[in-house]
C-alpha cells in the first residue's frame, strides 16, 4: 500500500481520532477547483493521454525541476518537446530517481494517483519502472481513462482553466455545445495585454482591438475592449479574473494620467518603472470592472519569472525556474484599497509566495477590509507543512471566514483529487489540534471543515 | 461550559500533565499589567459600564475589525459614537456573527469573560443574544461590577495606563487622593509632541511649554520640558516610557545638528525624511533621559497607522485599520545602541509586529546588548500561535531572562485576566514541551514559569 | 544525570519510538565536520588545554554574549586576553549564571561535554562551581585529555578548519608530517584578500603576491595568485572554499570591467558600492576556479559584523556582536547562477542567517539549479528549534538530497560531538514525525537518517 488511511493526521491518538472524524465528514464532498492550468482541449477532444511520461513527467514542473536540480538533463526528459518520443526512457529516469521526492508533496500526489487510479501499490523504483509503465500505459488506452471519464470519476463539481483575453475559447464553447454535463469554465487572465514585457504584447493589443471592435490604441478603447472580453468569458461561465504580477503594486491614477501612461506604454519606450506602474494601475482598473460585472479578482504576485536564462531560452516559460521574491502588500495595495477596499460587493483574493506576509500583512489586511479575502497556500507552499503554516499564521487574525478554501493551481490533471485530498486532511489535522487543545468545540470544527472544503470556495468564487 | 480546564495545553498526555502542573504553580499569581490602554477615569469615577455593547464591542478593535471585514457596517455597530444608542441592536449583530471569531484570540478572551465574570456557560449566538445581553446588563448594574470592584476581583497587583505628556493626569491624581489602595500608574508616551505628523503637534509643543514653564521653541527648552514632564509622571508612579514609531530608526546627531533639525521641524517645513530623523533622534534623547531618571523605555515600531483612509476620516484613530509593515532593527537601532547599548543601568524593551525579526534580529540583539530586553508577542501576535512562535524563535538565542513577561496592551478592561491567563497557559505549554523533550528539567521549568509570569516583568519594569 | 536518553525526541510515544529506532542506526556513525573554526595548532602541538575557563568560556561567543547581555563584564570574563589569569573566578561567574542558558543550545552542548567527557552528572551552579572546576581541571592534565586523545575519542572521521589564503598552513603541514593518522584539513577562506574593508587588506594583497610569485597589483596576477593559493590548500587535503560576505550579491562583469574595478579597489579610493561589487565579482571568479580545481564553494552571507563598536574596539572580532540582517538571494545570486548555475560539476553550498529565505528563496533555488545545495541551519539557527524549522521549511521544495548534512561551525572543540548529536537527534525527530504521519515509510527514513548524518556531507564536500 502506498497510502495509509491516516496519512497527514497528527500522530497523537486523541487528536488523530478527531481528525479522522472531521475528515470522514468532508472526504467525499465534491471538488471545486476554481483556479488551475489544465487544458479545456483535453475534455473537448477527449483523446487518450498518450503515455505515462507525457501524463506525469512532462507537464509537471515540480517533478522535472527536482530531477534537474540533481543533474538530470531536461533533454533526456524531453521537456518542452511537442511529443515525447521515448516515454519509456523518460519514465525510467523518473522512476530510478523517485527517492528524490521523499518528503515532498509531489510524492504524495503521485502515490495517490498511482494507487487510487492505477491500482499500483508498490513504491516506484528503478526495479519496477517498466512494470508500472506498462500498467499505466495499458489503462490509459481504455475508455475508463479518457479525459472525460477521468473527470467524471474525480468527483469534480466545477473546474476552472486560465486563459488569455485573446483566447477564442473554442474548446470551452465546444464543451458547452457538446452537451456533456461537466462544468468547466475559464478564468480571465489579462497578463498578455497588461504586462508590456510579455512576449507579443503589442500584437496582443492589436488583436484585442480586432476581436472586440474597439480602438485599443487609445485608453478608453483599450478599457472597453477589456470589458467586452471579460463579458465574453463570463458568458462561458467565467466567474473570476487572475493577475500574475511581479509585485503587488497598485496605483490609482487620474484618468488623464492613466491615458498618458498607456500611450507611453504603447510607444514601446516606457521604462521599467512605467511598465510596473501600468500593471499597478491595471489592477485598479480591473477592480473597477469587477464592481461592474461581478467577476472575482485574484492577485498572484511575487514570482521572479524565468530566473534561469538558459532554461528559459532553450525550453520556454513555466519550466520550473520561477523563483519567489519578497513581496510587500501593506504599501503596494494601499492605492487600490483606498479606492475600492471598503466595497462589500467586490472580492479580491490575495495570494503570496512570501510566507512572511501571512501574519504581518495579509491576515491583518484581510481581517479588516471588506473587499479582501486570502487565497490558500500557493505553489511552493501548497504542501502539508506549507498549508499548516498558512492556517497557523493566518487564522488568528483573519479568522477562517476570510479565507476561500483550496486551489490546486495545477497543470497536472491527475493530481487534482490528490491535492484536494491533502488539503482536506491538513485542514482536518489543524482543526483537530484546535479541538484537542480545547480552543474550538467539535461541532464547530465539523462545520468549519465543511466550510473550508466546500462552502467558502463556492461563495468566494461565486461558483 | 465555554472553558475547558486544559485549554491551550498540548494534547499529548505526558506534556499535558507537565503543563498542568506548571500552570497550577502560576495560575493565581497576581497580575502585573505594565502596558495598556485602559482609562484611569473608569476607576477614578467608578461609574458602572453602561451596557454589554459599550463594554465588549465598542472599544475592542479586534472585535469590530473582524465584523467589518465580513461586511458589517461600522455605523450599525455605532463605532466612534460618544454613546451607544442602541446597545441591544449592536449586541445582536455581534452575537449573530460570533462564529467569525472561531480560532481567534478574541474568542478565547470573550469566552473567558462571559464565563468567569458573568457565569454564562453557553456559546454566544443569534439565538441566545438577548438572554446573554440581559444577564450581562443586569450584572453591570450591581455594585460587584463597578470598575473598582472588577479591578479588585481581577487579582491585579499593578495596572499601567498610557498617557500623553500633555495629559494633566487628574484621574491618576484623583485615584491617589481617593485613598483607594489599588496601584494604577501612567506610562509616558511622548508621540504627540515627537511625531510632527501627529494631529495638533504644534499646539502640543506650545502647551508643553506652558505646562512646564520652558521655552519649547528652542531645542534645550524642549528637552527640559520633556524632562520635567517625565518627572511629573514619575511622581504619580510611572516607571516607563513608550514610543510608537512607524520604524525603529534611531539617530545620534551632534547637539547643534539636533537643534537645527528641531527648528526645521517647528517651522512646519520639514520633509518626511526629516520628520523620521527627528523621531529617530528623540529615541536617543529619551534613552539619555532614562539614564538620568530611571524610566524604562519601550519601543513599539512597525504599525502603518490608519491604512484605511475612509475609516480614519469617518471614525478616527485606532479603529482596526493599522497594518504591520516589515521592520528593520539591525541597522535602525545601531546609532542608539552604539551610544547607550552597553549601559547596564538602562532598559530598552523592544517590540515588533514583524515576526521575521524575532530570530534574525531581535533575539541576537537582546542576547548581546546589556541595555536590551524583548517585549512579548504584540498586538496581532498576542495569540496562542503567536506567543508560541515567539518563544520558539526567541528563546534559543536570547534565553528566557532577556524577555520581560507578558503585556496585555488592551483597551478592553475585562480582557486583562483572560489575556494573562492565555499567556500563562502558553508559556506553561512551551515549558512543558521542553521538559517532555528533556531539554529542561521540571524544577527549572517551575522556576521559569514563575519568572515568565511574575518575576521578569516586575524586574524589567521596576514595578 | 544531565542527559536523558530520549532528549530532543517527540514526546508522543509512537513518534518517539520511531525516532529512537532511527537514532540507534546513526548514533555511532563517524563525525564528518566539513566546516568550523577549531585550530590545527591544538593538534599539531598537542598541549593540554589550560583550564576549564579557557576551554569552555573564553572561545565561545555563544556563552559570553549571553553573560554580557545580562550585565556580566567582559573584562571579568577575561575575554580577549591572551591568557586567562584567573580561570577559577571566570568559571564561578559562568557557573553562577548557568540558569541563563536554560532553553538554549549552549546548555545542551555544555551538559553533553560535562557528562560525556568529564563524568559530571549534576547541573552546574554557584554551589558546585569549584567542585566542577576541579574535576575538569584535573582531567585536562591527564594524557586522555590531550587534544589528539580527545580527537580520537570523538569519533571524528575528518575535521576541517578555516584559513586565510595567506596562512602558511604550517600546523596542517606539521600534522601531515607527524604521521598521526587523523584527517584534519583546511578550508580556503579568501575574505582577507577579497574584502577591501578587511583590516590589513592592502598588505594582504602584497603578501599574496610574494607567496605566489604573482604580480597581484594587476587583475590577472591577482587571479593567478588565488589559483595557486587554492592549489596549495588542496595539496593539504582542502576540498572547499568559504566566503563570508555581508550580502549574497554576485556579479558577472566583463574581464576589462573587472580589471578596472580591481585597480580601483587597490587604489583605496573605491566607494562602498564598488567594494560590494568587487566581492560580488569575486564569488563568480571563485566559482570559475572551482570548476577548474574542483573545490566546493560555501557562501555564508548576512552577518552584520561588529555591530557593537565599543566591544569591537576593545575586544576585537568575533566577540558575539555580529547581528544577522535580511538577506536577498533571488536577485543577488542571479548573475552567478546565470553564468554557472547549470554546471553539474560545480557545487555551491548556500547558508543563511535569515530564515525567511528558506521557503521563499533558498529551497526553490536549490530545488532547481544543478550547482546549488543548501547548507544546514547556521549559527544562531544551529539549535533544536532552528534545525527543525530548517527541515520543515526546506524539505518540501528542495527535498532531502539538495541538502548537505550538518556543519558544526564551531570554535569550541569539545562541542563538536555534542552538536552533531543534537543534529542527529533532530533529524531523527523530524523523520519520525513524517513516518508517524505516514508521509514516509520507515525503511526510507532509515536510509535518509544515514544520508543526513553521513552520506550527503561526504558527497557534497568530496570528503
């Protein structure tokens, strides 16, 4: 057996018993996945996943960054290749290095998928690499393992993908048209037309104009184009926007200043301070639009993208070489909050890669401003210890009700149930400690476990 | 029952048993409250607290900030109103939102007061809101619940309030004159005449001159005026000063530079760097005065005051919208420490709202400089998890003896016994873990529990 | 008894049982000490340690900084004196203040040495100060307590000291020549000829030229001289370099820029930004040399040296008044990493005094770049809580295999076995929790305990 029934629960028997009981109440609740990076095309096309390496290694930057850190070549893993040519070879490298994942969340997610989906009960290793490959590969060729079948089996109530405003959303449209009853919706992520350093930014602005019939070369037209794009997403079920900036800077410029800044940005001559200022202003503009159209705003700051120039140039974006940086919220968010922070009909969900902000800035902010909520432990911190630190450092100041449940934020579809299971277990472990220490009564903990798993995420994301 | 006898102790039975035994030794020790924001007038006038809402909701920014964060209107809570007109309505809103406080220290404090003082044993809710209101309201009208009676019942040995140098201290004088034997003393907080951005700063400087007969328009006169004001406080039992600055910056200017800077500040034309520099210099000046008059210095930096402009303008200061910020100590304190850090007869107690400074800067500084001590976990961190992190991150480098016991720092009088009880329990829980892990022997833990509760605070604050 | 058999293990019986079993497997493994500040001369000369005060108090800044922080005079402790004149008096001060070390790692280290080496089983105090002094003093005069005998008894497989490039290494040479079979090697620490603010920098550069026959007044000659010095160290068993900078800044200048900067540095007219830039460039130069000669690089940034000017001027360097500061890695290391971070044949071991970097920057960097590894919890964080935080915050992102075992980094020779014992116990306690929470299987934990104690350090340091 790869998975123990009591995994992630406290080892102290009394607290463990409480955790078990709490978990029993939420284990089978439907999964709400309001933020992530799976592909709508998988479900629209419903083609089999080609092989175990393409499924488990190639899309998962957590997996191949660890292998790379220990000297495995990204070429040998065929990272970035359009098709994995030698999946068995890739799989063997992965299997023979499986010990590297000891103590990491990847190991928990992978073991969950191996056992729960593929019935594998023996730890992956160089020895059983081929056998495991064959088991998985064979199953992937069966109808039960087609994307839609996997989706249905996974207890997903709703799944959100993340798309550019320029995306035609044809896969989302196709899903709607197909009559398949699964709820898969897009989130609106305008980075490509907001971040002047994004590859193809100028073309993106032009394309946005074409798609919306607005003159995106002027400020008002640009804003109108974004409004229209948001509504187009909303018509396909979208309930949220997402903003991935280097910092959490916001600005609240006068209209003429903003228009002038936009002109400067379009000229291609803006300096880096202006580029940042423009992104900062666009958070405030998007907040304003959210007040109009009701979309929930997510801010995901603090990743230094493509830190490793060699890897970026050779293998592209999202290849495991984004590194977190210190992130200030208290000053950075002030312009936006002084404009819209007191709005009860606005929801802005804050994330961080800088855990020092939890107790110092984020919990105090979310425990005060009506418009703010805190997203769950994110990315490198989406792990048992990371989630536990989040609850320990956030709850006392922000309470539970200013948080929004769990996000898996994954590119690896099969890890979704695994990740939600880890989150549920850790939340139950945290609540169990509060109960065992008589800081919370058990009936309250049961109610909270349900909220943390299901209630809060539905409410915050309007899903 | 709202309170379990073993609350906040570790759930592991062996450690819990040790914690119980340690706590039994300190549970009934007198309370020393060396820093807080209760009103001397309550005790001088000894009028009944008007009603439950005025007692529990209106003065407690922890309480109403949480309600506000979830969309409750501050107007509906009558925050900032001179008199609460509809206390039962305010109480009902509070009671029906009591679940928001799950997992927060407010919940622990409130339940303690409800049960220990008012005999309420059922969790507050919308259902029992009126019944609880009536129970509390009726008791508040009895002689046993007058402020002095509550004080006497609370086992307080000494209580410090915090006052401006401009305060006439008539309530403190009246308390002395009344012959009532309780020890209530003021702490000297010069922010209004040190922070040039404080509302009414210029008038304050003038008033300080009038009160002391010094020419506060020149540097020497200003310093003399402060010296006299300190002595006036000292004559009424004051043993400490308190300094609430945005940063921990200190300076050690030559006398003529300081005099020139002061002139610039008085002119009203100082820029923000000069305003900060003046506050920095004043920390060093106050340290110099402390060497003369023996007052203990407290530095409380790192709060971004009135972050929410709308709330500040409409409801005033201290309305739950102060937000912590990153705070540097290693560079900021250097000028002061190089001047006075090696003085054995000086005590400077450092606080922080930035927990990252505990292990990185504060414990290393306090574990070296004779003049430094560390204040307890403060404000947002005055909570079970916050206090535990404090002990875990501070003790190994600073030891126990460079800390100064507990501060409740509260505006909510009835929370004082509750807060001290939480602190005692957490300290005992921490010590119990050290004993259970054989890092400390039990006799030492008993001695330390007494020090952390009673001995260190009396010594550090000279109380 | 000062030491409990189960010290530092979790108190929960199931986890404790697992920890015991893991520890049993690593308890007697040889000690690899790849980084520290003991003196080769002790072993070359093999003279008895003079007395208990000279052995335990005088060299240990952890010990005397704590005493100083509580008002003990450094003069009374004879800190910085070439010979301790009144060791019994120093010892009595130390003994009568032994309670100050409660809860600190110093207490664990000292008790270990007292009991394990000197057979003392009673807690040190004012009462038994003389008796303990006499026991230790008497033993120090016996052949069994000569430095070489102590070394042999301590189960050390290899011990590294840290030396300047200017050091003649005659003690190391003498050790080799003596035929004594112990393995004691130097580490190459070029700070004195890289940090332009180091006392005697200019003379050092000249001396380096004399020693190597290179013209160190020009850039190429300077680099060649360093290369030769590294090889001289390597010939005596050195496998690593060490770099103690104020920040983690690195640079990758073009050759002519670097040469020009070097000229500027030599001129004595460089400003502080240039001094930092030069150190930054020298990290990259040393990385380049490591690729040639195979020496492993250690970077120890983030200490504000000699924070207390009075103590520095009167007692000198390394007197307990270095204070950690916030340290950025994500931007600072980028130039070096973009140059050499993808090299599989290079090992750079990163340390920090800023724990906030563990989960935010260091683990993400080490979990990606092939050239990076993470050093253990360092200095103020080399403590039970500090080591546990390290494992908790590092493991999930960097895994175990991007770490390098334990460093004692000590000046106090007798604390070496004590410190390694603490590290082994904490690692076993951490692994035991993972096993008890079913996040790792027990066979894996045994394998990892061996790696964390012995395997990883030998591999990373090539020892």
